C-alpha cells in the first residue's frame, strides 16, 4: 500500500471511528439512568465491531493487524454502510433523547463523564471481552491444539453466556422503546438476563413471553443460536474426551514398548 493511498483510506475511515466512539459515550450518558446494560453491551459491541472492521482501512505500519489491503468493492460497500449505521444511531439518540439540546446544555459534562466511564469500562469489560474473543478465535482456528476438555468446554460456555448477555440487552431495549413487546415490561437487567437464559436454554417458564413480531423474531434467533451452541458444546466435549483417551492410550503403548525393549536389552 502506498503512503498516499494509505493516508486517503485512513481519512475516509477516521470520521466513522470518531463518530462511533462518541456515539458510545453519548449512549452511556443518556441510557445510564434507564438501562445501563444497553450501552455497556450493545453500544460497546457495535463500537468493537466498527474498530475491528476499520482496521482494514488503516495502513499496516500504523494499525492494520491483518496486513491486508481492502479491495475496491470492499471499500465502496462497507464504508458507506458504516456511515449509514452511524447516522441511524445518532438519529435514534436524537429522536429518543433529544440529543441536540442535551449537548447544548451539558456537552462538557457529558464528554467528561463519558471519557471517564469509557476508561473504567476499558479496564474491566474490555479484558473480559478480549479473553472471550481470544479463546473463541483460538478454538475455531486451532481446535487440535486445545486438547483439554475443560478448556474447550469453558471457551464455548463463555461464548454462550456472551450471546445471552447481548440478547438480554436487546430484549431490554425492545421493552423500553417498543410498546407491548412482551406480556409484561422487562424492568431491570436481571429480568432481561433471566429471560434470555430461559429462552436460550429453551426452558420457557412462560411468566415472560414475547408479544410483538420483533420480539418474537429475536426470540426465535436466540433459540436457534442456543441449540447450535449446545450441540457444539456437547460435540466438543465428546471429541475432546476421545482425543484425551487416544493420547493416554498412545502414551501407555509407548511406555509398554519402552519397558519391553529395556527388558529385551537386559
């Protein structure tokens, strides 16, 4: 990648990164009294996905860990999509919270609070997210190099809990902004996470159930993801068990052969 080309692509990507970062700060400030799990889980996930994708548009010596340059089709499709997503997110904050007037009255207070909250979340949530994503990536790319049963199962279990947390924030968002999404309002993070876990595990106690079409679609998606992850977890446990048994058997055979050779030599 030439220097001029790299600078141009970085300039195109920078407003997205800058805008999404401040969307996260504004959503933290505005949602904190209502449902803090929405910005902590949903907004941070969007920000993380944005940062990950924008790495493609930054020259490798500066930031791009992929060491790859995006294709032309990649640029003309993905960058406009991220700009559109950013505009829609700001429109949401403007419609629901009258963001413009809030910024006029409390801009410096919002920025100071938001930067401080981001710093604290970076020290707490980010390491946990990095651990989960790192373990999941390792599981996918190097399955054969993770022979221990407990390590592999815990990795998938971490992903399982992470998906449940994301859907809990989605259900809380729907209950907050879409009237009659559920038969009763989901009023706190614990109820949202409880409903998400009950849905994902297909227990379905029934005290909370979706009432709107949007909520039903999200419930269907979560149930399907839960079934797939459960199947992966069971399959991983079985394959890891057989792998460990085969390794132990191989070690036992090697030990027996060594003992036999020693006895023959003496």
